[in-house]
C-alpha cells in the first residue's frame, strides 16, 4: 500500500494527467450514452404517438431503429 501511494504522488503532473484522462473518458461515455438515449426517444416518439396499435416489421428484426437482424438466418 505504501509503495502504491508513493508511486502515485511522486510525480504530481503525471497524477493530474492520469486523473484528467480518466475523467475525460467517463465524461465521453456519459455524453455518448445521453446522445443514444435521446436518439431512441426521438425516433420512437412517432410510434408512441400514432393512433394505431399494430406495427408491421420483417421477421427477425429486434430493433426498429436500424437493421439489426439476428446473426444466423431464419
């Protein structure tokens, strides 16, 4: 434990850059996740607000936002 603590705080610039890099990576993941959830909400809002209760799609389609067929043919 002492060795890890000493290595972390030996070079303050490297520690700051490492913390900044991890924070940037987490921020980008959260930003892209927000974009994806917003896109899904906007695209499916048409289906949510149509008066019909039946959606016709090709067999094997698991996602109406894009062409996501199963890896193996039916």
